[in-house]
C-alpha cells in the first residue's frame, strides 16, 4: 500500500459480508497532517527511538560510555584550542563550564537535525515494505537524542557543581534554570522543522545531505559555541541573533552562570522563528512523504 493509500476502516463501522473492507482515499492535502494516526502509532515511535539509541554504539567496546566520554573529550579539546591557544575568552568563567554550556544545547540541535534530515534516505529499506505514518521516524529521531543530551547535561552539571563549590562568586545561577526545559523544546522544534524541510528536498536532491553537514560545521562558529557573544560589539550582535540557535545557547549559559549576552526580545524572536520553521517543516514533510518512495 502506498503512502497515499491510508486505510480508514478502523474509524468506520464494521462492514457487512460482501461489502468493503477498507477505503482507499485520494492523496491528502498539504494541511491534512495525520497527527491522530501518529498518536495511534505512538508505540512504534518509542520502538524506533529505542532502536536508534541501542544501535548507536552497538558492537563497540565502551558502548554507552561514549555518551559520557564524548562531551568530556570535546569540551577539554575546545578549552585548550579556543581557550588557551586562540584566547577567545570565556567571560571569566571556567573554560570547561563555558564550552560545555554551549556544546550541550548545540549538540542536541545538531544531532537531531542531521537525523531528521536523513529520514527518507536512511530508512528507505523499511519505508517501501510496510505502511505506517512516516512522521513517526523524525519524531523518534528527536526523542532519541534526548537521552544523550541528558547524559551530556549531567556531565556539564557535575563540572558546574565542582567549580561552583570551589568558587561560588564566579558562577551565579538564577531562577531562569527552571525555564531550561522550554529551551530544549524550542531547539527540538527548530531541529525537527529544519530537518523535515531538508528531508522533503533531499529525497529528490541527495546533495543536500552533504550540504547540511558542511553547513552545520560552519554554523557552529556563528552560534556562540566557541566564543562569548559579549566579544562582539553590541551594535553588531543583532547579526548573530538572526541565527535562532544563538539566543537559546546564550540563555542556557546565563541561567547557570549569570553570564551571557541575551535579551528578552531575541529570545521571543528565536522562539517565534522556531515555531514557524516547525510548522513549515511539518507541512513540507507531509507533502513529500506521499511521493517519497517514487524517488528515493
């Protein structure tokens, strides 16, 4: 059964003998997103998320320990390269706390975007065999990255607590910590929307898969991950705020350290852009999935 042939017999009265057993509907419209069907397949979403997580480091020696080691190694490398050698500064914060404060939200956004953008290409072996709501895959991809993000956040929290106990005057946490879960939701929506937009085009133009990886590598240097935004002249900071990832990263640092060049206006604008991108990506994916298997 193709993507556009959606059985609806489950929602209709049972047929009498000799009558229809299913209804084949014409291709649905762009705005007819099957969210109800996705909810009925919620067990499949969790199964796909668990599959992606369990297979990430399958047949490796260290296994899940990589989730702990990766942020520590990357954070230490950034501290030496950008902090010690390049002297980009860290707003007088401990360098491990500063760089991990940028890497935790950035890595969650980056990994979610990469996985969602490869929905059709990476899963063509199952998309052509059985029908299920295709939205289950990108949703599962974002959920999969929540656990590694939580582990990396735990590593950041351990380092933050160490430096806070050592010298509490440098780190000034505030009540904005309570809003950090909303920041995770925003980054998840943004990554989902951008990933769906790329996936909708990638099933026809596979070159975009390489362009996304290159673009994210360059975007990291424009997202305040490796240098404090306070080093940018205030008159020019609006250029960086055009990047919707920058305000959440600055907000994350500000919530735990009291440092960070973030304004309420930039946060609101970033949230609105994230919601708009999410809706656009959802509609684009809904349209593309109906013909994806003809071109993948």
